[in-house]
């Protein structure tokens, strides 16, 4: 059995297979003929990830078990472990989990007989976001090797930054970071550059929002943040002709990006969201396929 916890566990070849499968899903419909249940256990707010998982599950023909923390027995003190075991016991075939704890996975791995998909682990990893980002970059450049990717913003509190930096490096991209002093994570093995340098070298500029909910002290996010560290209209003019702008969203308009650039020609922000459906279809069918429960016709085209 295989989980989808971190892209560190997937080889370059396997990641390319996931991307091909996502493209396959974008091109044609596929529906399972047997009944399988997917449970979405979100312990942190989500719009894109949760809703695109639901769309992806329905496109695959999975039955969706929704979960609302506010009205669940976690309010009576039930743990994540007992919640997950309960969903397994009542017949869920797969768990999609987002939790504020960086290390929630360690409490579950090895204790369940169904696959787990990591839909966000604290500030540590967000591998499904990473796969949809890779898909968006690959659609643009048809390669990763040699591409300059700059990840800009609240690096220290961002799970998107960590999943992307390590996976893009594995795929052959050159990865750089740019951040305000209070948002840097010096333990990461990637060079920091200024935002002015970033716009000049980036093929892909990946912007991040300030993760207020993870800061211990309220971060001073005045309008000068955009001028000092964000993507202003002036800086956008200095970008390479082929360069694209990504953002996992939600966006803080006029903080990390000028609002007029959110839908500019370089922006792939809403394309990322669309790709999220197909990337998540690829991930779910791959972990279910490993488990032997999905029709083998899924990726015939790529065999
Ligand atoms: N990008 C992302 O994870 O968005 P949500 O928090 O809305 O799921």
C-alpha cells in the first residue's frame, strides 16, 4: 500500500508519471465502476484544496464522505488518530487529511490499512499543491531542468515553499528564495536573493502570502510590504518575456502582489486551481491503483 505524504517519497520518474496521468484526466473523463469512499478530514480552513479534491473524487466516481470539525466528535475530545480509525472502520477507502500539526502523519502512518493523502501538514508540507504547481510549470516549459524558480514571501511559515523547493530541485530546476528578514528560514539549503534580483532571473515567480495564523507575534504587514518585498507593476516590467507568475492562493491583494497583476498575461494563478483537480485525480488514482482497487485502463495511454 502507498500513501501520498511527501514528494520526497516519489522518484523523478514517478512524479513525471503522475503529471502524465493528470494530463490524461484533463483530456478525458474517467469513472470508476465500483463503489469506493473517500473521506476528507480538514482540520484547517480550505477552499481550493478541499473543493478540488471533491470535484476530483466525483470525476473519478468516488463517493465523498465529508467531515466538519465543528460538528464532529473531536469537539468531545476525540483525537485525529481515533477519528481516522473510525473512518477506516465505517468503510472509507482513502483519507485526505489537512491538519495544523506539522507531524500529524507520524501519528497515523503504519496504523491504517487504507491510503492517506496529505492535503497540508502545518507549515511542513503541501505535496498536492506542489504537484499541481509542477503541472503548471511543465505545461509552460515542457521541462524542469535548468528552469529558474524563485519562491517569494513567508518562506518560514509556508508548507508550499518547502514542498516546492525540494521537489523542483529534484526535478532539475534551479531554486531561489526571497523573503523579508522575519520570514526567512535559514535552515533551507537554497540561496536567498532580493526581490529585484528575483524578477530579473525568474522563469517562474512563485508568490506566497504572509501566514498570519502561524506567526507567534502579529506580522507588520503595512502597505510598504508590497514596495519592499512584493510584485509591483514596476517590478513586473523587469521580468523575462517568458516568465510566469504562480501563487497557491488565497491571495492578499496589494500585499505580495499588486491587484492589477493577479490576472495579467503572465499569471497562471487560476490555471493552477484548474490543474489542482487533475493533479489530485492522478494522485488518488495512483494510490488506489497501488492498492489494487482501480481499473487498469487509467493509464493505458502511457504504457
Ligand atoms: N492553496 C491552498 O491550499 O488553498 P486552500 O487553503 O484554500 O486549500
